[in-house]
């Protein structure tokens, strides 16, 4: 009897001694934006360009008729709060739950949204692509974004967008920072703050004044972008123009640019459209 | 005597496991197993002609799955569409935190956890054809299975086998659960069929 107690106490002591190992900060699974910012100033290897942080792109396939899509938006807002400008979300209204609109009700569905939905063989909503990897449920987005954030960036992207009269002039500046990148450069126009009907989850009534943010309005340089290649140390500027539609709110427009290839999205950038009166 | 007493105690102890563990409800009323819910196409908030098991402005007051004994349970639900001539632009089935398009499939199974109750959100929207849809939703929790038949109707429903037909050349009146109303109906919403068409009528 005494022997049995002795073994139990020994086991408990071992558990106490080993159960509270201190985990080094760099091994913790907590995203720390400050660490990420610091990485920008890492001293580059000799002869290599200054390194840059990786910006992660989330394509959120959503719809006004999708009752669970506002839950996915909540996740996006959490990610935006934690990751700041290292995270770019785009709401793509396409697929069966997207609504095209009519004379009385604003609709956010686009033809390219439908094309993307079909192309990626999506089967339900809400669903998202994190850096254009396999489609995943919104409940897995945080983990997937974390995994992408720690990967090294291969290029730096920066965009400027100026709206004068009814035309936006867009400049995308790229710099290769690590090896050669071949792929496509895609530029999209987004709009924030659109008030439109949305079905709601958890038995809440439909919200007729729901605010839709980061809504994909159109692709600036074609549905699948344009060919793009950059070597380490090289810089390149691409310039393009887009005429805006009257229904878009010019105060709420922004541009998202990203470079992608078969390995997924390599880098992304978002910039607000500046208005020149 | 002692053996008989033990047997009785044993039987009483397993009785709760035989009791009904969940049910379907429609507009707050319990449905019997295999009962039918008839939903007539109406213009929805988007301005489209739609049939939906839960109204957009009052979700949770339409068709729901409700646990009767436990607060949480793992469920397997299968939606089977056996006929569809509605020509709906979109159909979706939302249960278990996921909305799945049903345009291109006639049968789908989902597994999810029910916390207290689960709204059955099955919608056919942007309907452009006169016709009907017949679907059966079967849910299994543990050893217990229950099902509800869902009928979406727009205009002509001639040929629906599960819907009661006109009787003796007269219009037949059914409640929203698909139960035939005998005698004069009290105030409320009813389905009236004449053998060829179906319409939803408010009786005051």
C-alpha cells in the first residue's frame, strides 16, 4: 500500500518538475507584430538587398445571402487588429450566395467574383484562400495567416494610387529582395464602407444597413493579372490607369497589388486611393 | 420478488435513453416524425421570389432542430432532394456553421454539434419556374433518427405525390405543417389547394 503511494507521489513530482518548462519567446505560437516589424531592419547578408516583411493576402469568398459570412468578417477584423498592414483581406462577392443587386437592393456580386469562385472549385461559403493556397474554412484562417507571416519575403511591393477627375493612376513599385520571382502581378480595386443588405448568423434578422468593407470592385489589369518577373536587387515600376464607375464611393477606394505564382502569393500591398481635387 | 424488483429498477434506469431526445419544430410548434412542411414562394428582402425554411427577418422561428434532453449533441444530417422543378437561381443549405450550395447536388450529409437548437436554413432563391421541390431532411443523434419533409412550391404543383390532393372536387385546406384542416379553420396562415395550384392564404 505504502509502495503504491510512493510511486504516485514520485510521478506527481516528476510531472510538476517537467510540466512548467519555460518556452523561449521565439518558440511561442503567438504572433507578435513588433517582432515582425523588427525583421524589416535585419542587417542583410553582404551583397543582398534589405529584407522586407511578408504581407499575407486573404481572399474571402462571401455573399450577402450567406448567413455565416459575418462570422468570417469578425475573424478578418481580429486579424487586421493584430497584424496591421502585414495582412490584406479582400471580400470577393461571388458564387451562389452573392447577390447581383436590382433596382431596390444594392448588390455586391461581380462577374470576376463568380469567375474566381468557379476557378478555385469552391463548394461552400464562407471560405477563403490564404496566399492562394488550398481553400479553407474561416475557422482555420488565423492559423493559416500565422504560418504565412513567418515565411521570408522574396520581393518588396509598394503602391500609390491617385484619383484625378474620374481616373485612378496607379504605380506599383517592386524590388526583388531574395532570389528570382516569376509569376503574375495582379492589381484590384476595393471599396470600404458600403451599406447593403446582409443575412446574419445566430438567428439574427437580416441587417439592411450592414457595412461591407474591403469589397472587390474590379480587377485593374485583367482577371488573372499580367506577367511579372524580378530578380534579386532589381527594381521595377508598373503604371496603369482605371476609370471609376459612378456607383463607387471615391472616398472609400483602395488598391491591392500582389504577385503570385504556382507557389502562392509571394507578396502583397494595399494603398488608399488619394483624391486630387 | 427481489429479482423482479431488480428488473424493474433496471428497466426504469434505461427508460430515459428511450425517451425522445430531439425534435423538429416549425414556427414554434413540434412536428411529428416524417411530417411535412409546405412553404410557398414569396418575394424576399432581396426582391427575389424565394422559398426559405426560416424567414430572413425572423430566423429561428421557422424550421429548427431542438434538443429535448441534452444541451449539446453530435448530429448527422442528410438533405435529400427528390424532385426540383422550381428553376431556382440559387439553393443553399446552412447547418453546422456552414452554408453549402445545393444547386448541383441532390444529396448531402453534414456532421456538426448542436448546442440546444440548430436552425435549419434551406433556401431556394431567385425562383423563375412554376413548380415544386421535394426534400427530406433526416437527422440522426445517437441511436435516434427523425426526418422532416420540406416542400417548396411556386404556382402549379400538379403531380406532387406527397401533397394531399383536392378531395371530392373541392379545395382542401392545410396548415403550414401540411396537416389537413377539418371544418372551418381558425385565424392564421393556411395552404389551400385545388388539385392544380397551391396558394398561401391568411384567414382572419
